[in-house]
């Protein structure tokens, strides 16, 4: 899996792109590429978990969505992530 962590500023420009961003995310989820994603409760950022170890797939998804380069959105972390404790139902 690959984890992506975003940071949000108070700039409202990202909100205009959010509907299209959520449609793209839903499509990636349906394709099995995106396991889960969503904002932190305090709206300071978001976490996305991609169901792939292929960094090129994640980078392409980030480049394809203008939300990730919008004012008010900063991609802080993109890195492989491993479950050490617990698990995700339906995953090996």
C-alpha cells in the first residue's frame, strides 16, 4: 500500500475542485486502486490509502487530478505503508 497525506490551508479555492476530485477518487476506488481516502476531522488535511505498491500508479493518480495542485492543498507525504498491527478486512 501507499499512503498519501495532504495538508490544507484556509484558501477556499480547493473547494471548487472538490466535487470532481471526489468523483475521480470514487472511480479509483471502484477500480481497486484507492482503498480509502478522506479528510481529517479538523479539516487540516486528508489521508489516502492506495491499494498498490506501484508508486507510478499513485503519482499518475495525483497528476491526473487538479485538486492535488490547487491553492490550499499540499501533498506532504507519498510513501509505502505497511500494516504492522491489525488488518484491513478483505486484504491479505
